[in-house]
C-alpha cells in the first residue's frame, strides 16, 4: 500500500464506548456524531483488524469533527492504540500505548463546518506494535481539560492512512 | 453568598452541555469567556440580592422562601425571552 492510502475508516456509528467518560452518540441534521464534553475528557473507541496491505510505514489518524456551538478557541485531541492481536492482550483489561496528540487547533469559524486534523504514529511501539493482520483498538479522547473551545466537539468520521 | 469556584464551574459546564444539545450558537466565546460571564452574573446577584428582595411587594417578601424568590425571578426572566 502506498503512503497516503486509506487503511481503515469509521463513522460515529462504529464507536465502542468505554465503561466511563464515554463520548455520547448524537445526530446533527441526521449526521451521526459523537459528542465530546467541554469540561470532562471523554473518549470514543474504534476497533478493527489492520489490513494485510499495511506496509509498516506508520499510520496517520485523521479526525473529522465539528463544534456544536463554538466558533472560536482551540481544541485538543489525543489518540492511542491497543494491540489485541493473537495472544497479545488479555481482553479483560486495557493495554493502550501512550497517546499521541494534536493540540491547539483553532476551531472553524462556523460551528457546523467539519475540520480535519491528523495525528501521526511511527510503526512499532508508538502504535502498540499493531501489524498487518492484527486486531486492535484505537481510542480518541478530547483533552477538554486543556483546550479552550466552548461546548461539545462532534466527531463525525475517523480515518487511518498509511503514513 | 456568591458561588464558590466549583459551583461556578458546574454552571459553566451545564450551560455548555445544554446549549450544545440544542446546537445553540455561542459565537466567538471560549470556555474561559463563558466562565467569566457566569462569575459576573453571580457577582451581580450578590450585589443586588437585597435590592431584589426590597422590590418584592408584601406579603410576597415575607411569605416566600429564598428558593421561591429565586424561582420567581428565574420564571419571569425566562418567560420574557421565551427560551423554552
């Protein structure tokens, strides 16, 4: 697979909510979205199997989001991977690697406009050693404790590309 | 007595959740800007509570409890602007 090609993508419908502080499912003009609170760090989780055509170039995660009400301020997102794999993770517990972040993004000047931000991961430990053919989870968290934009952030799609 | 920092933060969070739920635009305002507005309203209430109480005619002034007087103010103000 070539750099920049899509490996996986999900809509808000694919969220597997964590047991606490989960982003909330909502619709906006019938668009399914996940609402991330402005005061509490909330998380969405997506799972899949890394495609066989992943070429160990590392991945870049693209977050497609809009703001519910804000037209100013900035937003911070954290993304982390958990290798589930073949005997790699006891699914009775979590084993996410440290997150990578995209911070201080100025939100769109129109609250309904989708903005796309990206977070890059190098192959290996940075993405919890997820390899082609291995099952994994990926968590997306709004760092509401650090960002400044008021109101909910609404996540619409998530895409993983080969870096 | 004015709200403490935790209660002001609670109101700030509550307003953002409610307005987000209604997709109600808040314009070019950050979380900190809204918190400053919450604080200003709280301070205004503190400074004007006695004046508000004096504005109530009898027997309401003596008969109503403080929570009832708060709800009275809230209901009248809300109805004026039909925010429901």
